């Protein structure tokens, strides 16, 4: 990577310009550029294999990019990696704490590494750590998924980082624990910590200040969740019938549909023009469907993501 240039001497918490990374013939990141403001929650939203972990590992100084530049809190991720590691917190996607150490021993270990103590920064982790403190003498490997998550976050915070990187922190935990975790992130934001979080869960995007939709190593869109949804270019309808398995195929064969995707027990169908509901009902009835329900809806983040992918394929094709 090149040394930092003047364009990066700014007040952003994170600045990334033209980052690319390949593993053999597989290009994990393709010319990635974005900026994260201080004190915001910035979400990197995309499926497994999109490049989220690779990008986070570059920004946390664990691997080198093939090309491009990155600055985190005024420090170059290559030239200033030793200083940078003292000012960031990183929670990898896979639980990486010491399974044979207790909850308390893990926290003490990470505090010692960074030259601090639990007592010195206890106020920062108190809200999180108090939930697992009754189990402080339990080995980390014996914790539930939700408690492992809280312990990992406490260890990432114990040295009072300026920027926190969380790589798919809610994967594999129950819905209640996911909600509690995002509530905790909201409280951390109030303390002035910049948070960059990756997730494959589109519904978590609404908890971020801004999001970047990423697929196959490329950024598709960066904006607030509200503006991403507001940029959806088509009319969108939620449709259900008494034959869900045939409904997807029949809607895709409908002359006026642009795209159709399954969302739970309903299908989301996009169209350029307003739907003639009677025309669609007559069509589905002829195909043998009953109990037909049709509602015009606003696009979700997942709808927007699917549309951006469709547009990208159309351009490539």
C-alpha cells in the first residue's frame, strides 16, 4: 500500500480509497472507497463472501491490501499499525477468546495487553459486563452464544478504543440477543465511539446511521437506510395466495413483472408501472390460485439490495 496522501488528512474516523485485495484468482475487494464520520454507526451490509471480513482485517492491520490507501483515526493502517492497534477495538466474526479461561480471566488478559485495568475503564463496559458478571468464574467455552457475544464485546472495549470494528457480531445468536446487542451499540455511540459493523442481516441496517451495500467485493450503494429505501426505482407489491410454491413461478411469468422474490409467505413483485390489480387477479385465478392478497408496499433494504444486484447483472449482461 502507498503512504498516506493529503486527501486523507481530514476529520473522518475512517477513510478508505481504492482498496483492492485478491486471494489467488479470487478478487475479494474491488476498488473500495468510502468514509466514516466520527461518532456514527456505519454498517457494511452483504451476504457471506461479499468481502466484509477481508475489508475489516485490512482496516484492523491484520492483512495488507494489494493496492489502495486507508486511514483510521489519522493513522495509516500500514505505516502506523502499532499505534493504530492501541486505538481500535476488533471483534471478529468467529469467537476468538480463550475458551479455557474464565470470563474474568479473559477480560483481565485483554486489559493487561493494552496496559490498562478493568477498574480503569469499567464505566465503559459496565452495562455489558454486568449482564455476564454473575458468570465471571465460568470458562468462556461454556457460555451461551449471547454471553460469548457480550464477553467478546467487553474485551474489545476494555482499552477504551476510539473506533470499534464488529465483524458479523450477531451471527448465530437468537433474535432477542441480536436486539439487545444493537441496543448496547446505541449506548456506546452515545459515549462517542465510532462503530463500524458488518452483518448479513438486512433488517439490522435500520439500526445504522449509514450503510454500504456490498456484494462480490464491490460497493453497490452508500447512504442512510432511509435514503437507500427512498431510491428504490420501481413499484413494489406483496402478493400471497393459497399455493405459495407455484406463486413464485407464475408471478415471474406475468408479462408486467420486473422481478419477483420470496419474502416469507409472500412474494415481492416489482413493476415499472402501477399494477392493474384486476388483471393480475384474473391471471392468477386462471393459474389455479385462490385466496389472493395484493398490497402495495415500501421497499425494504433487502428489496433495494436485490434490485441493485439485478441492475448490475443487466449491465454486465
